[in-house]
C-alpha cells in the first residue's frame, strides 16, 4: 500500500512562507502595497488595464454581475457543466440563469446553442473555461458584441493559459480568476477581477469595500471620517495583505507552475492513450492549457453506477478520485426552483455521469502519477470482469 495520494495539494515554498511572515511583522494586514502589486501582476499577465483583488472567485463574479447592472428580469446564458458558483452569482442579482448544452470536445458551451438562446431579456453570457480550456472564448465574445450584450469570462480555472495567442482573461468585458488551494496559484482563498472598463473596475472596487468610494481603498484616506461614507450597497469582499503577498510570490512562479502541471497532464495522457475505456482531455492546436484538474471520462458503455464503483475502488487504494462536475441544473435547489430534470441537457449530463478526476498538482511525482493511473486501470478491469 502506498502513502495516500491526495486529489490536490497546494505548492507552497519557503519564499511564500517568508513573505507572509514579513507581512505579519509589518502590522499592515489589509489594503497594503502587496495588494496593489498582485493586482498589477495579474492585470499585466492578462493584458488588462485593471486588476481588482477580492476574497474569492465567487465574490469576483458576483461583483462583475452587479457592476454590469444585471438585475431581476434579466437573463444570463451560462453552462450547466461547472462548479455551482458560476450560476449562483446570477441568482444573487435576482436574474435568471439560462443553461445551454456543451460541446463534447472542449466541455465548454456549444456556441450555436449560445446564439440560439439569446432573447430580448438576455443581458450577458457567462462563459466558463472548463478545467482551464479557453476554446470558443473568441466566438462567445463575437456573439456578445454582435448582440450588444456583455461577456463575463469565468477564468477561475485557467490562469496562465492562452488561446489563439491571447491570454486567458483577455476575452470578456470582464474576467475573473480564483485562487483556491487547488488552483494553479493559490492565496488560500481569493479572487481577481480583470477588465479594461474603467466603470466596471470602479464599481467592483467599491463593492468589495462595503460600497465606499474607490478612492477610500487608500489607507491614508481611511484614517479620515470619509472611510465611513458608503455610496452604494457593498460587501466585505476584500483580500487581505497576507493573501496578496502570497499571490505575488505565486505569480512570480506561474510559468514554472504551468510547466509542471503540463508535465503531469502529459504523463497521464500518454499512459491512458491506449486505454479504450477512457476518453482523455483533448487540447486544440490553438490552445495552451493551464491545467486546473485532470479529468478523464469513461466511454459510453459505462453507467453512473459503474463510475461510482470505480471511484470507490480507487479511493480504497488511498488514491484521491472524484466525480467532476455534477450538472448544476440537477442540483436539488435548481430542480426545485426551476423544474429542471434529467434529459434537459443530454450532452452535459452524459459527460457528467462518466467523469473521474485523478490526483493532480504541481509536484505530483511520476511514481505517484503512475500508481494512480495503474489503480484506475485495475478498477476498470475489475468493473469489466463484473460484466462477464
């Protein structure tokens, strides 16, 4: 029995530990110079004018939805194959998520379905770069521009990737990154809005800081009574200086991190290419993936029940494995509120029932990756024996 191989693991070095310790000793724990530096680094990396650090990717998406004026009665087209936050933020604004089915190759929304779903009530498209794949982002932007609506780019899973030589985060009228511990870089919890739109940037800066005027992010102004003046309904969505400092060091390592994750993904792909029971991720020639997770899917002959037994078997061997993602429209809350049912989005549902995420992180060793792959192959063999 090998030691436990987790599904994900953050990559924290002595440099990150030192800088966080320095911040703790400084006494400047919020709204400090590291926040500004981190914002500038992410904005520069994505070719955007503004970076607005916040407490999570979900918070960033929520602020963008608010800043774009999305409100009750509006519709936002989005994917059912995602982490639930990408749809929840639409509900936070009182608007309605309009799901469309996905493309089986990229796992992103089918562009033709996006265009067909536009109505006079459509205010925006919220497009997710699923697992870090930016395919179709330029097409979504063209659809949005042609119909005079907004594109929100949920880039929470894709920092460091490129599509047609453009960085992930550069396609939407605003884009949002997330820095949860399983992401390419982490600040523990945290997110970042990037945009070229001055108005969106100013509103997001205000919203993250209890609705204060954006200038009151400055701590010198914060010492005056104007710190207690609130221009709009806002939230406590600030990023701490500890998180921002951690992000600065992680951003300095981003190219190294993306390269390490690419090597792990490539090792899995080469191992599984000859396994007819598995479909490995497909990356188009125009795409430079920034791998978020490594998700394979079982071939069509496997049921969701069989997938569950395979995942349970992998875990019994102390190897992390999980179903990624359950469809949002089939979550209990969405079924109850909107009346969704099985069969509404058949491609997303079919893929969702057969996905398996395997251990994936920067420093996953070749030995552990091979053991995880071997365990997957063993569980497939056992499941096939059950059928005979």
